[in-house]
C-alpha cells in the first residue's frame, strides 16, 4: 500500500505541474482560448485570471493529492481515481471561468475596434520542414537492444510460470505461462511505444501553425522552434519510458518479489520524461512570449475565426478542409469537428480503451 501511495503521489504531482504550465502552452497572442491584440496580452484582467487559475490549480491539487494518497493507503482505489479525475475537471472549470471573463472584457471594451479580418498561412513547413532529430531516437533504440539482450540471456533459466503480481505481503498471486510472447512482453511494449512516439515526434514539425497576422514571421519562427524542441522532448520521454520498462522486465525475469520497487522506478523514469516534455513546452512557450514583437506586421489585423471556436476548445468549421488545427489552450492540435471524419476518429479513440477494458474483464 505504501508503494501504491508513492505512485499516487507522483501522479498527483505530475497533474499539478501540468495544470500550472498549461497557460504557458497557449499560442502567442492567446489567453484562455481568446485571441488578444499585442497591447492587451498583459491586460490587468488577463493577469488577474492567470493568477486565479494558478492559485486554483494549487489549491485543488493539494486537496486532491492528500485525498488520493490517503484513499490509496486505506485501500480505496476507486476514490483515488475519482479524486484524480476531479482534479482534471477543476482545470477545465477554472479555464472556462477565465475564458468567459477575458472574452467578455474583449467584447465590452472592443479590443479589436480597428482590426480587419485576416488569414495568414505558412507553407514553408511543407516545402522546407525541419529535419527529424534522429540522434535523439538512438537512446531509445539502445535501451531496447540492452533489454532484449538481457532477456535473451535469461530466457532459458526462467521457470515454467512467470509471476505477474505480488500481494502486500510479497507473495505471488498472479501467474502466466512462460513463452516467448509473455517473457518478452516488456520488449514488445518498448518497440510499440518507440514506434508510436517516434511517429508523433514528427507531427510538431509538420502540423499546421497558428500564425498571428500582426507578426506572422515571428509566429512562424516560434512555431518552428517549439516544434523542434517538443520533438526532442518526446523522444527523450520515449527513452525514459523504455528505461522504466527495462526495470519491469528485470523484475519479470529475475522473479525476486521486487515488483513494487520496479513499479516505482519505472514510474519515476517515466515521470522524468513527462516533466521534460512539460518543462520544454513551458520554457519555449514562455520565452516566445517574453520576446518583444519583431515588427513588420500590421497590428490592426486579426484572424477572423472566432465564430468557429466553442469555448476556445472545440473547433467546428465545415468549410475548413483541415482535419487537425492548432489548439488555443494547451499544446498540440485538436480535431475540426465540422468534418464528419473527426467524429469517426473520436469514436475510435474512445472505443479502444473501452474495448480493451471489456476484453480484459471477460478474460
């Protein structure tokens, strides 16, 4: 139970850190899903709601962290999961309140009174994309090779059944027959994880950019630097997660009853990778906002797409052929729900974990 509590504490801390840096991930000229002119980015109401958001995240986070850890120690796993879910919902509530307040101030004070509708695009990401950081993929591949080699030398000495889980007293209570597929499951997980995240690491450098018409050149440069940094951070996360799987594989092959220790080490390694992604996104995004505008753009121009956003989170535009568009809050891209295929993609994303859970339960 103590080990489970430590894992829950790590998860809660990661959620709090992610919540705190979410505003720093917003595109340049955007606050809580609301597009702002350059002179209003640091408006008093924007600054006030940024402080309120962070205070709220810390307050909710500390309460939920205590509740989830205590619930885990007491064996109330469902309550711990619900507490973590409540923390994520509190982020959405704080964001929505801030979005409504900033948007109301923008309309009330007519911040874009002299603006003209404009759309700016950057095709250089397609014609001259950033190079893929192949060297950052090498550590992940090296960990896979080491894990597979260690498993190959240990395979012939494995017992007929492998222990999958130990109870609170360190006694084995779940087993699986020894076979190539079961013994090398951690290696397979490493390979699958590496392939998926390696493909995801290519997206930030080629996905559409959210450009500010007031200073499109600077916005394009920020997008490029952000994409390159995020790709490297994702590949670092892959290496960290693979290292965690290496320790889990060691426990599986050595059968020495240290499953809890292996789980903690694996969680810590993955957490370091996640924090690297979060920290990189926050630092690059924050640096971009601290730099003064380069000039050369028309500050009276804005992208006229406000009517297609719902709450600054959902994008619905049937006339836009793009399936993915940059998020207005957070990092990455979101679906264009004006296209029917987006709902199919969403249904598949939701169905995969649901079907996996059902099949696991039936099995």
